[in-house]
């Protein structure tokens, strides 16, 4: 090792992480741009990444299936079969039929890669996606045609995903004709996921887990599963959450990540499917400008999302609505003074009007929800509050100036750190921050950081041994 020669050659960004990841996805870097709901990770974003030979996932969550289908057609038209891309699969125990319909759509369009999120248990839809087209290769090894990267923050869920799907589920699916005999046989010998991503505290939904705890835990679980099940092909373990600087990305690889996934940094790029108003705001953020708020999608479960707190009252209002929900059995039970503030100042509508509008909106797609709300006033309250959450998200994505004070923008501190990292460079302006350029800054930067650190640690050691251990003795 010399201080000059080896740094860049030894630490090319193309060498960071798992070679198997780069090979399976046909990409340059062991890096992925994670899904962002409602098409924020847009057709534009995914195809820009794919053309740069980088992996990205289309944000199918929260979009009508017809819109997802249009996106799949557009992606195929732009990319053909030459460039790999992926799509998000949101697993929500309350919306199993949506998960099932999404998988049918993805298989119809022969999508090869999904990023699964919100997984709480192994579901038949996930198994159907993963093993559709699976079988044996010429050497007789079980092989899958499709990849599933699951983003997980719970150890029990990670353990289930690293194992083959439950035998009873595979048998029942085979009996129903949802898996062919060959697919079922492969399913018994392969893990549910090809890649497991440790989702540490991140923009959007978060369990606020610490990456330094989660990644080693997941790696240990993976090693155990590999030994127990004797899989021929390694399961890769990656890391997401908080990656907005070369240092953070380098740390993930040093800790053993096979790949990294970014999110927040990609929302402030020309390709992201959100408004210029949001991008202007995001570009000014520091790492201290995000906070936690009640989750719109998992409101009744009390889950949280990480969002922008600067220039918007979304977080305090979302949290207040959740307090009201927790403390009352129905809208009618809320203290009239508080109910008036919410209706007049926040919603600009009465609860009654909001409920009528909501009921009309969901009557066709979610009739069971309407029935449930009419039986259960607390569920009705959740749906009425949900109307406001939907408005705050829509205003942000559309850049509606009238709704600017309550924009709901999912984002973690990674973006603030990225903003500071590129300050003074051309990428300070988001209009020049193409999503693949962001990946390059992070991955090339990470390679540079690793080279510098190693030179720092190794060179004194090398000269110490050359000088007969002088430097070593200094530390005695
Ligand atoms: C605006 C936004 C929307 C997101 N929507 C989704 C989503 O629909 N599905 C999903 O799996 N992850 C979603 N995520 C999470 C990202 O894919 C990624 O895992 C996460 O942002 C990584 O953490 P970071 O934000 O700290 O980089 C979203 C993140 C952001 C910032």
C-alpha cells in the first residue's frame, strides 16, 4: 500500500458491496433508489437510473392499479428488456386484496424485481411473485427467476423471510394451482427473499431503528439461515436509512452491507414526481429539519412517518389528530372547542361534509370500509382524519400554493446532510441533481472515503514496520 497509488484503483465504486447483486440486477453499483409512494419515484426517475445501469423502484404505493399499469407499459416501452428496473410491493395486512391484485399485475407484465415493504408476515402473494417461473437449472439447483428485496426493521420478520415459505402455505398454493409443481418444489428449497434490507431510521415510514444495531443482527441471521438451509446462493443483506453522504455509505459497506438503498436524497431531483415547490423547500433543508408524525396509512395502528418540519404545520397537526383519535370513541365525543378548531381552521369543512365526501370516494373500491365506519364511529373518525392527510399529501405533490402551510413531505435527515455535502458544487441546485448523479456522488465519494481511511490506518502501520516498529513504540 502506498499513500498515492492504491486509493482509487483499490476502491472503485463498482467494487463496493456484493458482485452477485450487480450481476443479478445487471447494474454498475450495489446501490438502489428505493420506492417513493404515489409515483414520486416516477417512470422518469426509474428509467433515468436504468439507463445509467442503476437500480430503482417505481413508487406504486397509493396509486390506482390502472396508473401502475400505465407506468409499467411506459417503463417497458422506454427500457425494453435491456435495462433492469423494479416496482414497489406494499404489504398491508388490512389490504390483502390490493397486494394480491398488484402481484397479478406485476406478473402479467413480467416484472422481475420488487422491493417489498410493510411486511409483517410471509403472504401468499409475496410467495407467488417470488416463485413464479422458478424451477431447477441444468446443474439441478433450485433457482428463482424473480428477485425480492424486502425492507425490514424487525428481527422476527427478517427470520421468516430468510427461510423457505411455510410448507403448508406452499402445499395449499400448489393445490389451488397458484404455483406449478416445479415452482412449489423450488419454493421448498429457496428463501422467500433474494435480498434483505435492514431498514434503519429513514424518510417515510420508520420504526426508528439504529443501523449499527440492525445490520450486524441481520447479517448474523442471514449466516444462520444459510447454514441451516444450505442454500447454494448467498442471500444479500443491505442497508437503508440515513444514507446521504459518502461517509455514511462507506460506513454501511465497512459494516458489511452487500448493497445500499437511498430514499430521501432522490426526492430532491429533477426526475422525482413531486412539485417544484417541494423541491425548492427540500433543497434548503438541513439535517435538523425533519421530525416524526403520525402515519396517514397506518393511523389506527399508531405508526409513524418521518417528515419535513420546516415551513409546514403538518407534523404537529397530524400528531394532534392522532391524540384526538386515541382519546375519543367518536367525532361527537371530541370537546366542541377542539372540534371547532379542527373543522374551521384546519379542514375548512365540517366533519359531516368530510365524511360524505370520503364515503362517496371510497364506496366503490372499499365498500367494506364504509360498512365498518357506519358500524364503528371510531373508524369513521379515522377515515375523516384520513381525508385531511390525503389533502396534505396531494397539495405537496401538486405544489398547490394554497396548501403550502400544511404540506406533508416524507423525508429523513439524509437529505439535509446531502444538501450540505454538495453546497457550493453544481449539484447545489436541484435542477442539476439528476438521480444517477446523486448515486455517483455517494458511491464514488464512498470509495474515496474508504481509500483515505485505509491509507490513514495502513500507511503508518506499514512505515512503522519498515522503521522497525518506531511508530508502534510511540503508542506504548
Ligand atoms: C417521499 C418518500 C416516500 C417513500 N415511499 C415509500 C414507499 O411507498 N414504499 C417503500 O417501500 N418505501 C418508501 N420510502 C422509503 C424509501 O424507499 C427508502 O427506504 C428510505 O427513504 C431510505 O431512507 P432515507 O430516506 O433515510 O434515505 C419513501 C421515502 C420517502 C422519502
